[in-house]
């Protein structure tokens, strides 16, 4: 050793020999070989599950059931699933029934509207459930992404929540089931996609044969008899005629909606307030001139169930004079022309707002209960006509 300044010892410089890859590999092998030939003193600290392995645990078990439609034929299947899993869980002494979660009339391609399913997952996250039992992967979820996302979320809980798919015989906490679960959930999603295409094909075939879908519950002025024939509901048709006539007389959609609301006339869905959108929806609906345009919307993705306006992406089918018309073709065409014409749109913006409509229900006299529908009449004209009609009937005795 050489003595440095201030009494500090400094080791002589050593040139280290570079080690080759072969020598490094040989050293690693020798370490592993010596670890197996010479017993090392290692203290094993047991896991909690090892300490409690001999203690029998009561599992908190829930079941999930679902039927995709609310039809009467599936009502029996729904109740059968609920009763079956209730008894199935209660028979096991080492199981405790938490709840049977069941969604009726809900599609399995999306979990957004499955309230019972979402409640079950929330209870799992709250630590109330140890095991979920369900009939099959397709009953649990027909969307591959939803299925795998939920399974992985529950496996990460502390302690993890297992899902047992009875038909497939798979438990999600088993380490070797991930690939099989992904494959089977993809098959379930494929079945939904095939079923969706079959339904779309059936609808297109129906439309091409001149058999439209005509839901009168959401169309003001129409209803169906027991044989499915469409007929006019005259009381509602008068409101439709008023809307068209008002618009042709220069009254805007918001003003028409305001007048209908003030008159207390309910919408087709029973709402007390009319919106401009509801008025324009009636003005644009071709059914009021007797025609039916089919496939006005379409669903591009069966997993989201989101309807999109058909602007040429899919075929459309038109049936002329399919049912009785409330509005003439000439009035209908003129309204469509005004709705789409930039001239009329600009003119409506430039002119001042129209005066309030003098619409009112007659509350007394011979015309009690009738509605004056001509928006071009002034209040004095309405009073004169009403008085004239009452005088006429008074003279007749």
C-alpha cells in the first residue's frame, strides 16, 4: 500500500479481467446447481389463505338471470331461472344466498340498461359477494369486451370474486380459463351479430313486399283497429290540420308549439308542453299525406343499439297512398318546399314575430267544446261568428 497525503491509505490500481458471455452463463449454472445440492436456510412466511385453509368458509353466493324479451313466452323461463338458482344455492350448507339478480326483457349485448346487473357488480365491489353463478356466458354478457372487462374487474377485488358459468363449467378464478373464456364470449357475441343480421334481413324483406311498420302509439291522428287497419282519429287529426294550416299561414314552429301548450292540448305522448321539435316532426312526417317511407333509420352496430338517420347508407322503401290521408298532397308538398327553401327560412328570420294566435275552446253556447282553428281570424271575427250561430239556433227555438 502506498501512503497518500494526510495519512490516507490508497490501494494500488488493479486491472480487472473482462468476463466473456460463456463464463457468465457458466457461473449462473453453478449457482443454481449449488442451490439444489446444498440446502439453504430459508424461512417460509405462510400466506393468510394457508393459515385459514383448514377453517371451513361460508361463501356468499349470488345468481344472475336474464331473458332478452318481455314476451309472455319468456316469462316462464325468467321465473324458472329465479326459482332454480334460489333452491340451488340454498341446498348447499357452505353457501349463503345473497340475492338472485334478474333482468327481464333486456338485451345482453350492452350492460348500460341492465339495472340488476349493475347493482350486482356494485355489491361485489362493496365486498358483499364471493361467488356469482349464472347459466351461461351468453346469459351473462353477449359483448366480448363487456364480459372480459367485468370478469377482470371482479378478479382484482380483494378478495377476488369468482363467476361460475354452469353450462360451460368455467370458473373465472381458475388461471387456465382466460383463453377459453375469451373464445366462448366471442362466440356469444357472434351469435348476437348473426341474429341481428337475420332480423334486419326479415325487415328488409317485409318492406320490399309492402308491409310497413306503423306504430300508431307515437303518431298523432292515427290508430289501428283489432285487425291492424289504420284509421283516422278525428279529434287528433284536427290538431294536425291546425299545425299544417298555421305553418302555411306563416306561423313559425315555436309559435305553433306555444299556442298548443297554452290551449292545454296534450302531445301524442301525453305531455302538457309542446316543443318546436315536436311540431316540425309532424310537419316532416310523410304519413300525414297517406304515404309511408320505410327504413328511415338503421342500426349500424348491434352492440350499441344506437339508431342512425338513414341518409342513403341503406335502401329505403316507399308506399304511396297506403292509408287515409289527413293532409292533402298539395299541402304536404308546399310545407316540405317551405321547410327546405332558403328563401322562406331567410324571410322568416327577417320579418317580426307573428302575433299570438286567437285560438280558443268555446266554453258555452251551441258550440261548447269546439275549437276555432283558422289562425287568420281575429278575435272580433270569432265573436261575430259565434254570436251569429247562437242567434240562428235561438230563432229556431
